[in-house]
C-alpha cells in the first residue's frame, strides 16, 4: 500500500540560495555532475556537494523514524539504492546493532570511498538491474536517486525496487506542487533527468507498478 510519509523530517536542511545557484551553474556543470565521480562528491560546489563527508548529525536523527515506522530490528535486512559512500547504512548499523545491510551505487568513486566499516556490504551497481534476488530485503530505500534516470529507466528502477523487496519500500524524488516550486526546482536541479509535480509522480508510480512509500524533495 502506498503511503506519502515524510521520513526525512529530521534530516538537517540548509538555507539555499536558489538564484545564486542557478546563475553560477552551467549545462556543462550538470554534465560533469551526472558522471557521479570525484567532481560530484568531492569537487567544486558548482558540480556537486563540494565535499561529501560523514557526520552523525545528518542520518542519526533520521534512522529512528525509519526504525519505528517499519519496525526494524536486528533481524531485518535493508538495501539502500544509491547509497553513495554508505553514510546512512553505517548509521543504521550503529543505531540498530546486528541489522543486515546492503548498498548499491552507480558511482565507482563513491563505492571506493565508502565508509570503511560498511565497505564489504556495498557495491557498484545499476538501479535498473539490481544485483539481488527477488524478495531479498525487508526494506528497500532510495533517497533522491531514481529521478537521476530518464523516464523509461526511472520506471524500470521502480520495478526493480519492487522486485527485490519482500515487504517495504521508501523513496524520495525531486518534485513540485506549484509553479513557483517548479521554478525553484529548475534552478536547484543538478542531476535529475525526471522531475514532475507530486500528482504526476503518483500517476507515474501507479503506471510503473510501484507500491511502496514515498516523499518529495522540494527545494
């Protein structure tokens, strides 16, 4: 059953200079960012994060909401699609000792620079063809990842998430509710190839056969 639920409520948000970001970024910057290499994670802010480093203040406030909502325990098995350097997975292991984790990311750079403690459980992989058996996980999470694909591939990734989950799914995607929010998204967007209104997303989920939970990233 699909549920719209903000499980990212306690993730720290920073004040964004949308107009400044739009003015300083070019299509060439977006092309570099979409390689998801060093320039995206640890390069200039124009092409990504400007330094993607672990800090407990980001995910540790979020994990308890996932734990409570999905009744996660040490016997649970979770997958993070688009895990980057694995910071969220690491905090899952810290806050739910014994939990089974797996992570996949398209970026060889991110996986090779993943947090050392969880490196054995993450791998390079494609959201369109997840390297796991059907019904492998109690919870599959994908935070601001599937929208980095074009529409057809985004639909395929949603079906893959559905396939490898035996129970719960949760994703977040870039979205907007008003013309102003769309304008902000146009300014903010760096890597997403598919973003649309929340209503359009819900229709898209249904067409793709995605039955999991979801929420929006709206700058």
